[in-house]
């Protein structure tokens, strides 16, 4: 390199190679190739090392991004992995599925026309390659405290909480109703974004750190919550949000109308060869599919349907392209893979007699911003149209799904069903039951993986304070 | 561009931050302020002080040294090129320094003579009002308007790769990625001003002047943490025991020095027609050692009309006799040739830009010139051009930070040629220790009769070599020229002896140059710079 300080100008931003569309739509494999060491170092070297690292501030877990970019530039893989794990329990997951374009890479100084540093791909590279080369978290200084904590839910919040507890000598046992760890990381996010052996590897590492997993156990059904309180010093709840938002229009219960999450879960179960893929097998081969919604879940459904061999996939969203809430990268990939988008369309009815035959849409225009600053779509009278469909997937988002037993254990909720937690600096995420902590989607409403990781870690800090250790 | 402004060449290292070897004491500072006011009598001179305990005393000294403005600079904010450790761990808040300065100046009846400015991370109108209440009448902003222009505080200003196109010479970055417009800064300051007005109105004041120094309008908060509750803020808010009528801000147009520089004014009166007509001419004066900064007034008048080197083709020759006061020939401009028969104090030729200074022993003196001091310390400090011939020995720190002047003298004290970045110095005699520390450009000839120069120069950045008559013909010739001119200008018997027997003396000369420079390029570079 002629001039190191101008590497960001001389070397353009280069994303890792992406599989060509024809090759990727016939499998559920991840579509991005990994970096090699030279490529990672060269891309990492584009970082300016800003005095105020905007990427680090924007990142919900405040990863030490410029610092590990520097380490990768210098070829110090293990040090980078160690540093990356200081702030993030699942960096290889976040590197794959964070919407970096809205977080670190969106905040990158170079994102003003110079091309942001490829932070996500490098984050993934660090942990993947370090684990491959034999790196494991350094647990040599951990003092065993003898305290035990139950973690309900092996999703990102639960895993992150268990990670911090284990690193502080508290023995966590993680319960999950599914037979694999990861929660939605395993069963919700399609494998073409996150291959499932990544989570298997993470399980192996966490077990190596002393985390116990008790899988296939649903608290409240297979095991009473009381049993946890009796056996453990504290409990962390990271149970997610599973209640699907409904459209509230006619025809939602017709055969051929699916909720997004059961659809995705069934597909993944089949891919993994697990039982319970759904009675009808739920594959959309040869069907005309309409996906309703414009978020990340809708994109996942779009791309899953494409890979299942749907004849056509049409995605409708009630605002315009610019106002889409999800990752731009997922949207671009969906388009590339052949999804057709209908913007400014709101479904008002699913039509059909025995079975879905189509979706009645009305054209919208954006009105004045609402309380959250988002412009409200308003229907244009007389603009109804019917898009023919054999299957409809509704991906309107998720609402809290509090367990029935919360009330019995003095775990109080907000009006909208989210769990109430303390905001105290020393003991964050404590629920109204002092021995119970909670974090992730069930506390904040459905959100990103990385925010769940952050809350799980913060809750672990609260638990450590409550237990008087660490 | 930067190299030109700094009188350096691209590739020559510059030591940063540059030490101020011309200001070791408050008297040095007073002299510097006088020099500046001589070269430009209309200018207001500002002195920036770091907010730290005792800054009030320093500020009182600075006010007595006839500065017109004093800036008390706090530790917030900071330049993007400085190391994080300096930004985080150096200095104290401007509030402390400003309060102390304002109180001390009022106590010593000096406040009305100087304008008091404060800076260091000022951002809002509230900051301005607080600073005014603590005694400031002027407010410095650096970082905030930069941010308004698109600065993202990357802290890489020194690397020439600023991605916002601000702190860089890189054409692509400047033309494609700099988004700043003057209106953005105007807009920012309009908002600051509007906020100041709102707060003033809420205080019932019509103008900022009404609230300067009104610390009773500030109320101490109890503090949140136990440590904060222990803070005693009363000393900051104390209104000195002086009568309330003592001025709270500057009421004089400028802080005029006691020394009116009467001889310098007479010289200007007598020579002004020659300067205005660009005619040149010859004049003669007697000097006493209280005649300070002689030549600066003339250089200022020349530079104002004709630029730094404007009268080089029609020089003014001024023949002086006697003992020159401090700063003889300071800021000397092109076309001003000062001859002095006698001797001079400190700072001869400080900041010289062009022209010629000649110092020689009185006619009939029988002492050996190369064993006799003819000028004081810190001569030719920071000179950027011109020439100096001195038939005698200079004090310490000769030609420190010289970047373009050519000088011949017959001996020098310690630290000669420190931080030099250009020009040439020829010492026909003994030098002190630490010769050439931080020397990154230009070159020197040193006559080493005692064969101990090797022990006297600073080995870090320079090397020395002998002059081989065959291989280094250009150096021999250059040295011969310098000797010849020195003899012609000063009638030095010592230089004449060397010139007449150069075969004997030549092997005793060293050529001193930066390690990074090639010996063959030295004279060519000097010629190109001239």
C-alpha cells in the first residue's frame, strides 16, 4: 500500500463474495463467502480509527470496533476474538444477521460516499476463523462462586446472560422448550442467513465454559416455575415475543393463509430433519405466494418461499420503499432472488371460498407523521385490486406473549404485555419479583438480536449484583 | 502550501510543538510584545494562557507587558492532532482560570487595560453567558463551528487523510467530501447569539457588557455525588474586595507601552519619503542600549507598502553606532540594511525576513573579534530570510528555528542552530554545547580549531563531515564567498586571516547537515529557497 493513511480511498469497500442468484435460490446455504486473511486485513485497514468511533457508539453492545479492526489489520486473530467477546456474546451471529447498514456501518464516517468499512463481515471472520484455529474463551481467571442461576430461553438474550454469568463464576442452567439452542436464531432465521452449525459450535463453546443446557423442557408445562425458584439462586427470563400481529381483515383464517413464524419454523425443522415440521409439510412449491409486510421477517419468508420453489413471490408493504423498516441488505437480496414488491399497498381482505384465491389490496399514500415520527399510510378510495394467490403469509410483526404463570410469581407487566424491569444503574433488568430478571424482546418488544444480547448481558450484571458476586 | 507558509520544504521534518526559545520570562514576553507593536503599531497583541492555578498572576504580568488581549484557555475541546493523553489529562477548566484571572486583574487595577477572552470547548449561548459572568468579554470557539462545517472529530488532522475533507491537502477529499459552507457557521453562531439574547433577557440585561463579572448572578448547585457536595465554589464566585466601581472589562482602545520608541519614530519620519518613493538612501544614527527594536518600525512601513522583500532593489542603508538595545533588526524586511558599529543586546535579527544586518567592532578596537561577544542571546531566532554578518561572538541559542537566513559569525554559545530547518550558518570559531539539536534542514560550516566540536554537537539528527577540496568544490567556493563578503562588510581581521590562508584552515572546518539530507543538495537547496 502506497500510503496507509489513504487506504480508505485507494481500496474500495469490498463485501465478501456473494453466491450468484441461480446457485443460491436452490439451497438454504449462506450466500456470503467468508473473507480470507488478506482480504479481511485489507478491508480492516480502511478504518480511519476516528477519535469518536461512531460505529462503536451506534452498536447496541458498543463493540470495540476500531480496536479489533486494527488487530485484524495486524493479523492478531486471537486477540481480536478475545476483544470481540468482551462486549458481545455472539459476535459470529451478529456479524451475519445484524442490519449493519442501519447500525455500525451506517454510522461509519466513511459511509458518506467513501464506502463504510465492512464491519459485519470482519466481525464474522474474527470468531469463525479464531474458533477454527482453536481459540476458546479464556476462563482461567474465573473464580467459582457456587451460585446457580436458571435461564429460561436459549435465545440471544438467554445465551448472552449465561455467557456473562459463566465468566463470573456463576453456574447457569439454560432451559428451552426446543431441542436445540438459539431460539429464533435457530428456528426463526432462515439458514441462508445463519447456518445452524454456527449455533451448534456456540453450544459446544458454552458447554466448555460450564453452561448447562436442558433442552426440550418448557417451563410452566414440563417443569413448574416454582421448581426453578426452589433450586436456583435467581432466574433470568428471555422468552421472546411470539404472538403474531393479526391483520384484522376478512379471510385471515382461510386455508392457505399462514403466520410467518410457524411457516419459518416448519421450514427449518424440515431442513434440520427434526420432527414437527407441520402436518401438511408446509411447502409452497409451485404456488403463487403473497407475503404481507415489509420487515425483516417478511424478507425471510420471501426468500424461503423462493427457495421452496414457489412459482412467484409477491411482497406487499403499506408504505414506500424508503420507509421500509428492515435491513436494506435483505431487501436487496430479496429483489435479486426474484421477489416482486408492491409498495403503498394495504391488504383489506383475503379472498377465497374454500381456500385462498387472492388478496384484495388498496393503494395508499403517506400522510402526516404519527407520534413516533413515521408517516401514516392512508387508503386511496377506489384503488382496490386483487392479486391472485395460492398462499398468503402474514408477517406483520410480533407482540409480547407473557406466560400465564407470571402473575402468580409477582412478575408484573406493562399494559401492552411487556415485562416490567428496573432501570437502576447497579441492578438493571430486575423484574418486580426481586429474584427474577428478564431481558430481550419480552421486555422491550420485538427487536434486533443484538439488542437482546445487550439486555441479556446487562441483566447478568444485575443478577451478579443481586447475588453479591462479581 | 503549508510548506511555503512555514518556510519549509516538503520532506523536511518539523519538530512539533515548537518550543518558544525566545520567551523564557515575562521580560522576554514584554520584549516580544514591544517588537510586535513596533512592526505593526495598529495591531492588538493577544497572549493565550493555559487555565491552571496561578494563571491570574501570569495574566497580571502579561497585562503589564502591554498585551491588548489575554485568552484563558481551558482543557475541554482541543485540537484533533494532539494525543488523547494531552486532551484528557492536561489543563483545568476555563471557569477556574478565568475567574482567577479576572479577579487578579481587577485587584491590580489592570482589568481596564486588557480584553479578556476565554475558550476551550465553548458550545452554547449558556457557555457564553457563564463565561461573561465570570469575567470574559470575548469568547473563542474552535471545535463547534468546525463540526458545523462537517468535521466529525476524527482526530486524524495530522495525517492529511481527513475523510471530511477539512484537515487535508488531498484534492479528492477536499473537492468531493468537504460539505461545509460559510452559512453553516453563520447559522451556528446565529443560534448561539439568539440563545445569549434569550438568557440576557431572562436576567434583565440589555447587553453582554452589563453582566461581565457579575458572579452574584451565578448560583452554586448543591451537587449530585458526595464528592461534588464537598466542592467549595466560593473562590470562583468571590468578587474581589475592590470597590464595586472597579472596571469589569476593557475600556481602553489599546494597551500602549510606556516606551514610546522615540528614536524609532524619528527614524521613520526621516526615512518615510525614501520608503514611499521606493528610492533607498543612506542614513546614520547613534544608538543607546535603551533604543529597543531598532529597525522594526521601518520594516513594518516597508512591508506594509512593498511586501516582505519589496525594497530589495533600492535598499535603505542605515549606519548606526553605539550599543543597540534589545531586538536590533527584529522582523527585518528586504531592502533594509542595518549596519552597527558597536555591539547589540539579545534577539538581533529575530524573525528576520530579508535584508542585511552587519555588526562590527568599533574602528580602532584592538581585541580579537572571534574572542569577543558582539550580540546577546537568541539572535536570528525564527528568521526566514536575509543575511547577518557579525564580527564577533553570539550568545546562547543563535539561529534557533532559522528557516532561511544566511549568517556568518565568529563564535556562538550553547544550542546554536537548534531546530533549524533552512538557511545556512557559518561559525568561524568556537561553539557551545548541544549544537544542532532538532536540526532538520539547512546546513552549517563550523571552524573547529580546538578539535572538540564532535563532543559539542547533538548527534541525534545531524552528521558532520570534512570539506574535501576536490570532491566538494561547490562547498569550498560557497565558503570562500561567505568569507569574502564577511571581510568586506565587517573588516574582520580574523576572517581575513582565514580567507588568506584557506589551505591551512579548510581541513579544520566541518560541514554540518541533517542526516536525512545529501551533502550535494545543500547549496542547491539554499539557492532555490533564496
